[in-house]
């Protein structure tokens, strides 16, 4: 072959190789979804905590018994159907042919073991609330379980949207103090979900790989990287520079700018999360003193006049429009209008500084007092701004406030240890049913009844307890709705937990890379709802 012809042939081969390599690189890029998230899992154990960002992350690896649909409706998950067979017993039929990531079959024994495990683990946000009604689990056959409850449990399928099923074999013998290590190392991180556990660097990155043997629809992405970028400005910057394909919980201030960017698509929705201020009702409380720092004779939050004064100091509309920059909606109660049990008769309080000062004086605090205001600063959009602004609002009625914004991973364990006098954070009624919130927060903390698991502040009202217990077992929907509305009215009148505003949320993505099918009201973002843009 002449030299020139040989050079041409070699050049052609080289060019073809380069093109093939580029095609392979492009294909590999298109198969990897990189998401910028505000927070990741706190462990790889799905039963470790009920925190939303933890659950959202691990749903990629572990399936739940039932699923929560786009509008929080209950849908089949690992259970393909369920029915009540007597007032205290539900029967769940499990899908056949479901495999764990290690190739073993998922059976009723795994579901039973997962329930038992959730009942025994404890933590700052225990997942035991999702199985609190379960008294006994009967295995009928490998694909059928019967769940016996402590009385009629009309919302059990709603609760089971957070019943993560883990491998009974992989978790057998794990002691509570060693289970995190086994999950985080990958030994116990064996689920049935659309993705397999890949790697996890706490506070940095969580990576999963496609499960090609998944029982459901095959995911579009071979690999998903959930990059933890807690700083909002950094999340936006990485989206603009193309370091991530999409980001969640876009800062409200950046939404208008991103909407004008031709390279970026923005999707907005209202959520079920409600910012609220919860006040300590114990006899003594650690973070409230006189203005000179001396100890007070009593916890001022125990006086209804003080709680009303704090409520009247809060300008919800200003917080929603300014601190939350338009991505908030003032709230009258702890559940949003679409939730079963929402009480439409409750009105949003109007701020009244003069009346608030008068109430403090009547309660014996004409000069106010000093308090630490604890609030999350990295969990939900606007939480830091709301907490900081609330400190200024309380100062207007004579309360000297030390604003203490902290990460959720710090503040929730401190709350569980009893170290806080209050906390401003968000709660989402993720099951779509108001009893999810009230049973966990408004009922007296009662381990025997498995009620009040999140009632950390010592609040107790026998009549509210009675109404919650009645709603717990009422199978008639109209009667249950009425009971829950009564609970809402009585609990809001106590002002032990003061609702502020529902959280709006926004997602932003590179137009040339991905599209998001839906913005969920629970703010959860799943890889299977994101599709690659054809090129």
C-alpha cells in the first residue's frame, strides 16, 4: 500500500475510534443522572430515621409495602393488594417473583422481620410510628401476611408507605448498636428496589446502580448520583455550570432568574410541609431565663397567655411573602387543605403586637424574658429565613431572642435528648391523613399505646387524647374526618404547636439533559420520575 494511502487508512481508523469513543462517552454520560440535593441519607439503614430526605434517598434501594402516589394516594408496592378480614386484621398479598439484590426471593418472612425491626429500633425520629398499630404479624404463606392491630386501624395502608422491607437474612442477628455499620458497609444494604446501593460519603454523595432484575419498570438511568449540596447558592451555581443535571429545593430568590434562563427549566408546586414553632411544656425548660439571665420561677410557655402572645407576634403573611420569598402559604393548622381531616373552619391568626405585649404583662412578664429560638437551617426551603425573621418579630413584643439556626442532623437529636425549649422546623403529613400528625405529636407520649412518639415537649390533654384514640379506630370516613377536625380545633387552640406557613418548592434542571415528570407535594424526588432528553 502506498505511504499516503496507508496514512489515509490510519487516519480513517483513528477518526472512527475517536467518534466511537465520543459516542460511548456520550452514552455513558446520558446514563448517569447527577442530582444536587439539599441533604442525603443519615445512614443506609432505611429504619434509622423517619426524616424525609433519608427516606427519599433510600427508596431507590429499598421498596415499601405500599407506595405513595403523586397526590399522596396509597398505591400497590411490594403488596399488590390488601383487604380487611375482620375489624382488627388486615391481609396483604405480596407480589410474586420479587428478588432481593443478592438474588434471594422476597417473602412474607422479610416483611414480618422488617415490621419487628421497626418496632424495636429507636432514634431521634423513630420509624416505629409507621408500625405503632401492629400487635402481631401472621405469615399465611410465602406471599400472604395478616397484620393484627390493636383495634381497628383504618389508615394502616397509609402508614405502610414508609414500611421499608429489608432482607430478613441480611439483618438477622444485627444488634441495634451494630446495624448502622452493617448497612453503611453494604453488607445489609440489600433491598428489592430499582437501584442497588453503590457508595455513600456522609454529607457529600450517595450513589446507586441500576438493578436490571427489578420487578417493576426498568429505570432509564444506569447510575444515579445524589450530590449533597446544602448551600443553596452552591446548588444553583453547579446547575448553571452543568456540574449537575438538576437541583431540588431551589432557593425562592433564584426562581425568577432561573425561569428567565433559556438553558434551565423550572417546576414549582405546593407541598404538605408546614413550618411550625413547638414550645416546651415541661415544668422547667433549659433555654428560657429572665432578661438578666437569672432563673425564672416557672416555665413561661406553660402559661396560655404567653403562648397566645407568641402566636400574635408572628406575621405569617410577611414570613410567606418575604422570608420565604413568595414560596409559602400562611397556615391555620398543622395539615394542609388537601389532607384528610383538614378543618376549614380554622382561621389564620392576624398579628397584634399591642395585644401580645398586654398578654405578656398579664402573665407577669411586662419586660418579657430571654429565650433561645432553635430552628433548622438546611432542611426545607426558607427555614433559615423564617427562623431569623421570627426572632425579630418576637423582639417586637419584648422577648429577647437568641437565634440558633442549626442543621437538622444536630437539632433533632438535641430535641430528643430534651435539651431544647422550642424548635421551629417543618412537618409534612406524608400519608395524606391528619391522624399521622396528631397521633404522633398531639397525643400524650404513651409508649404502651404507641402514641405521641414525637411529643417531646410534655404536652398532655385528656380530651384530645380521647378524640385521637377514637379517630384511630373509626372505620367510617365521615365520622373519622369529624373527629380529626375536632382534634385540629382543640390542638390549635392550645398553641403548644404554632403553625406558620406551608412550604412551596421548586426544581430546576438543564433543558438539554433531563425533564422531571412531576413535582411531588411531599417534595420527594425519584430518579424514575426523571427522563433523559433525546439528543
